[in-house]
C-alpha cells in the first residue's frame, strides 16, 4: 500500500483516517453561500436607517478615519450604506473589492472587525475568510476577544479547539475517528463549523496555498496518488468556492503574479474582497498592479476595454493590453513632471481608501527619525574593502551587513580568504571593534538609566544572536528576563507571551532583539520608545512597518528611530533607493488631508538626550560620521547623492 501525503501535513498508511474525513464532507452538503442574497440575509431586524444603526453606538468608539473607512468598505463590498437599498439588492447586484491603505498602527484590524460584525448581522451566512501571515492570526484572535465579539473565529493554523466548534461535528468525529485529535481531524471540524454556523475562518497565506493551490490539482493528476484525492479536492473546492467575503491582511504580501499564493488567491470565486495594507506600494508599479488585480479581479478588464482599440498587445489578449497600458501610464511617474500621477490616482480612488496617519500625530507624543552614519573601525574598513569585488549584490549586501555590526560575524568560508580566523575569535567579545556593536552597547546603557526600552531590528539572525551574547557577557543579563529574542522559528504562543512581557511596564525587560522579517508586521510593541534598525533593506515599506510596531495607537512616549548606516558602504546607496521608492509611494498614495506630518512631528518631539550624550562623550564621539534628523529626500541627495531605481 502506498503512503500518501495528506493535505494537512504528515503521511498516513492506506485509508486510515479517510473514512472520518469523507464522512464529514458528505455531511457538509457542499453548496455556495447565499451571502448578499435574500436567502442569506437577515434584514428584518434592521428595516431602515444606515449600517451605523445595526450596532447602535459603535460609531462613538471609532476614530474619524475609521468611520470613513467603514462606510467606504460598505459602499464597495455591499453597494451602499442605506439599509432599505441593501434590502432591495441581491447577490448579483454588485459588490466588489477595496483596499484600506491606512498607515500602520492606526487601527485597521479594529475597523475590519466592526465591519465584519455589522455585515454578518445583515448577512449571517456570508462565511468570511481572513487570510494573514501566520503570526498575525493570533493577533486577530486577541482582538476579537478584546472587543468582546460574539462571532466564533476558527484559526485553521491552530491545532487545538477553541471551544466554539460545532458540537455535532465534534461528537461525530469522536465516534468514528481512529486517530483521535489529529491535525487533519481538527481542521476538518473547524471547516465544518465555519460552513454550518455563523463564524469566521482564519488561515495563513502559506497554508491556504498548500490546501487550495495548484499543487493539489497536480497531485490529483498524478495517477500514483489515489488515496485521499477526494479529501484534497473537496478542501480546495471549499476554500475557493464557499467564502462570501475575503479579507487579506497585509494584503501586499502576495504581490508576485508568478507566485503560487497569488495564483491560488486569484482562483477564489467571491469578488467581495478587502485588502488591508499600510504599505500597498512595495518595490515597483508592477507589484502594485498585481495587488490591484487581486482585490479587483476585473481591474485589468477595465483597463483593457479603455485601451483595447489602440493597444491590443501580444496576440490581442486583454491581459497584455491592460499591462501594456499600465506600463505606459506608470513608466514616467517620478521621473518627469506630467499628469500621469493624477490619472493613476483617479483610476484607483474609487476603491482605495487612504489615511496617512494624522491620527497618530494628533494622539501620540511624537516621533523623531534619525539616520546615524557611523565610521567603521580600521579592521572593519579593511574587511569591507576586501569584499568590495564580490559580483553577487545579495551576497555583498549580506557580508556588508555582518561586517558592519562586528568583524567576527564574517562567515568562516570568507575568513579563510581574507583574514586570520584566530584573531577574529579573540576580538569576538570586544564591542569596540565593531562600530554598530559599539553604538548599540553604549546606547543600551544610556537607555537603561533613562528607563527606556529598546527594540532592535535586523533582517539577519546572526547579528541578533551575537548581540544577545554581548548583552549576556557585558551586562550579565538573562535571556527571558532583561533580554528577549524573537524570530520566525518561535512558537506563536511563545511569541505572544514575549510581546505581552515586553509591553508590560512592570517587567524587567530592557531590550528586544527581533527579526525584521518575522516581527515587522501586525504586532504591537508599544513598550519600546527607542527603535534601532541595525541594517538597511531594499524595500522601504519593510522599515516603515518595523517602525510602526512601536509608533502606533497605544504608545505613551515619544518614539525615537535610528537608521544605522556604515559610512562608505553600499548601505548609503540602499538607503537612498529607499527614499526614491518612498517618494513614488507618496506620489500615488497621498492623502487628501494636506496636513504636513513632518512639521507637526518635528514640533512635538523633545531633544534626543541619549544621542546628544553619545555625540559629546569623549570615548564615543569619534565613531559618528554624520547624523541626519527627520531625513527627507532632499537631505539624502545632498548627503549621499541619489541613483535611479
């Protein structure tokens, strides 16, 4: 008997476990939802008024930009906000997707929860699905609890029951299951509960692609794989056809049209889609186009229809015509002064709601942003010079980042080529040999005396573990007590526990060392008032997201941001390219609110006492090359010069 790979992970022999899966699918009585239709709606309780009347008083608990976003979602997804009009409409009358592009930390999750509460009051059978990065699903769970939402949330990634599953499914599975509480059976029960009862399904992008992507069909076509094909295909069918409303949190994540996840999401039937993203523009206009097509599947058709007479593209395909027009429209933006930006804004304005974060400036103590350019030590300078001829830019960037923190981080295979390995080991615990380590150790000492918690981000794990060793050795701190560490390998519960500890004012934690990739989106780290970005990434939205872990609603202190750059290295060029990408994003996603954020922030912050102390300190001042406060593109042009993207 062949072993078959089951859709939930792991493998099983023969038909073991197949009976319980298929029996539940027989019970599912699979059908598409009546979301938005008369059969799936409950208008009788709310005969008149607007959607604000569905939950009386809810408006008073929301900020102005959230209220505007709430009505914007209703108009796009359901067609309006007036209950009598919604009552007369049917599922086929419209409803489409929209993007909520509110600055990170301004309450997009809360806004979406309020919308879901009201929408499901009117359409209880709509079966919403929230797809998010795995680590953020727990945040959704916490938010549902925080706001006392009475709608069950089934986290398909969580391999334990919440206590709100369908009791019939639970009893049925216990009666026939030969495996007990397997991952497969738990997910079966959650899918069944979501289908049968008024509830919300949560799933990560990775798991969604695994269960609903094209690989499932590839397995089915493989004649050798026969066992459990029924289960796999039915799960895929459910996830693609059953949702009546789709929420994509951090919806810029699936932005590559060649990726398996983008293709899988594009197959979902419903056009009622909400993308939540504070940073929809990531790297270029091609990725933005893919995001727009994901939230509005007919977006490309609309562009093609407008252009079809004059630009048919390869083989006359509409998709090529649409991409061709998009490329023509966006190719000159940011390079010459023309009206293309206004044309693009007009194109997306009906379904993209923008809030740039003025609510943060109005309600938080302030933000101070600084680029700190540091002089490398002599040893660092020699090592940086020795790797300058590296041809692979990714490899070069990686090595520059490591050496800039400390020379001892140079990988062993590179040491053989360039330096005495023994000497590098001897200086490993000497922070003064690495300029960024020297800066950090001094900075943390000053922060401790001022009772400030420090959040350190790096895109690489080696510098974080190295700094953890430094803090243990020089400060005699204990990991889990004064120092916390978080990366993508941490268990979700463990991560949430660390977050809660870090944000607790009474805890002894002084420093959190965090992976940029794993911890820069969707979580709140308002316990930090000092944020250090240890290295430079190509994508500016990654840094913006990282900063927003601390600078967000709930923060009670002025937040200070430090972008650390090593003088004379490619880090300066990378930061300049960030600035240009940021400018393109601002050109397209500018808010109608013309309040100058920069001026308001500058006027509210106090002086940076820690940085001042360090600059004036006799043993520290020589490591500083330059400091740019509240960096603007014009400052960076003057300081470093800019290159084309």
